[in-house]
C-alpha cells in the first residue's frame, strides 16, 4: 500500500493533518493469521487484521487487503490479479460509466500486466502527468526495517522508512500533533490515495479518516506480520545444499571480483546495512550503523523494462525519496524468493535475475551503460539465488509452524481454518521456491508435502514435527551442534 509523498498531502486536504504519532509496540506475534487470546497484544492485533481486510472507510469498496492479500504474502503479482473475479474492488477504475475513477486513478493495462499501482507521490496537483507506477510492497518483517539512517542523503522526518521510496507516509510538522511520517501515518495516505470514491479526495465525502483506535490496531497488525527479529547471523550458519552454501559465502563476499558484497546493503539478508562495512562514498555516505538506508541503483531508468514494453513507451520517471533524489529503500531479502516480481516497478521476475541485475552492466534509457555493482560471475549468481531460495523456504517453514501452533490454541473452527489455510499457503510457497531451482528434492520437499497432508488430515503435531525437520535438513545452526 504505497502512498503519496507526504510533504504535499496535508496541503491538499488539511483535515488529514490531525493524526498523532504512535510508538512501536513490543513484539507479539510469531506468525500471521488470527492470534489466540493468550498471545501478547492479541486483541489489538486481531482487530487490526479485521480492519485491514474488511474496512472500506466509506470509500470505493477497496480495503487495505485489496492490494495486500494475506494469501499472497501481502503483495500482488500478475498471476494473482489474473485469478481475481471481474467485480473485485481492485478493478474500480474499470467499472462502467459513469465512473469518476475511470481516468488518472489506475492504469488497468499496467496493473493487470505488471501488477503496477498508480501513485501520486508528489501530490495531487497534476493527476494527468505527475504520477508514478509502483509495485505493492509485501509488508513482511516491517518491525525489522523501519529504522531511519543518520546519513544517506535522506532526511528526518519521515521518522520511519515506509514504502519503496522510504518517505511513504504523511508528514506535516504544523499539524497538532505533527505527522512525522511513521508507519501509523502510512495508513492515512493509503486511504487518500487508493480508497476514494472520486479524484477530489474530500474527507467525509469520498472516504472517512480512520479513528485513533483504528490506527492503533492497524499499526499493531502490520508490525505483527512476518519475522519479529533479524534472521540468523549468516557467518554462523551452514546450508546443507552445496550450491546454496557456496551462495551464502558469495553473498558475504567470498570470490567477489570487486564491487560491494550483497551483505553490505542487506546485512544478514535483511533490509539494513552492515554496521561494520565502510561504504564507498560513491555508493552511499559512509556510516557504521545498521539502519534501512536508501540507494540509487537507477533501476527505474533501465532500457526495455516490462512497464515500458507494456505501455508502448516510457513510463513516467520515478524520483524516489523526496523530489528528484533518485533514492530507494533496500528491502529485506529473506522473503524475496516468493514475493516477486522485484524492485519498485516489478522490473524483474526471479531471484536469480534479481542478483544478475547487480552483477551485470546496466543499460539505461538514455544510452548510458553503468558498470556492475557486485562482482559476481554467472555461476555465483545461481549460487546466491539458491541461497536466497533456501532461507526463504526456511522462513516459510518457521511461519507455518507458528500458524499451526496458533491454530491449536483457537477454539472457533473458522478461525482455526484461517490459520491452517495460511500455513498450507506457506508450505506451498516453500515448495515452489525450492522446486524453482531443484533444491532439496530428496529431503525438505518430501517433508513439506508430508506436513501439508498432515494439516489436511488434522494431524497438527505431526505437521509441526515435519516442518521442524525441514528447517534442520536445510540449515545447520549453532544450537544444532551443541
């Protein structure tokens, strides 16, 4: 749910500027889905989940979950969109006349063909010309990726890094209390951008603003999604698949023929930088901190990217953080393999192609050719791809275990079914990710299938045991050696 760049949003709708800041809540949820009452913060998180998927805020029929469906890792891709019914709220711009959202609200061809959502990141002053087209961020592991950097060419506020550009939440320091560009504020801009009945976007007529309690609940829910802490220290684990293990070493910089190692920008496969890495000034200002920094890989300028091909011409330039900065956030890569396509405009479809982007010359629209960022050869690209697939499958298994454990503590059959369906979806993701590179065909893949069958038969204890074995056969952790 990317949202308009905040610095102009409150000028367009002054009544949006009375939304206070909420501090981050303590970690509560081990997985997604419906939490049992005994879990810390369960009531607020479950209410946030209900609002996320059911509340339209008296707008055009969309909810937060319209663009962030939980059965698709809270993101959209062309295959998922193609399977939606014609009357899904995602397609409000395609409704028959009279339709006030038919022009300048979405670009249906690009939404269906590349899962791109229209964003007025610089405000609503020129809807016909001043817009960008962005993919839907997955929202997983937000708790680990919101920390603003001290120095990377960006500014504070915004106080938290949300959206692809890192400034995707309303900011208005003149409001009482001020909007400081936090995850909580993010909800307000998303409603204004994506849920209005008309392009006038008048609060109270085209939508209603969320209440303080709704903002509390929605923030708690979004913070509960996915991992609640950073992934393992990559220097202390070992992957049992030889290719994936070599990919782990390549990711850390072994065998690198120059450039910046993957781990520098995505420390321990997360969204934050390596606090021990001394960045070259040409990449980002040097800073020894682990925060979500912004970079300028210039991916939005690639020649022949899918959006341009589908549109029959060049899409509007996306200027990233602020206006004309050319900076975009580093997303977490633990969840990368099953949340493609990649980058802020869905330019690339597979994790191997994602890694290859950084290790290949970049041919830009203007004819310029930029050198590779990471010095990996073709074989090493495949190795790193295998590594990313295995850690993604490990995260799928971890999440599925949490969902099954939650289901065992729920009494209502409908609620149990929700969590178990999501657990099966996580297992399906793990299977797809591993089979995509023929990984762990003889051990983890059969165990994942057994776990999925066990859930279908109500043998939840057996499912958990199978999933725990999946994690052990793929990754050896320090505790396993004790």
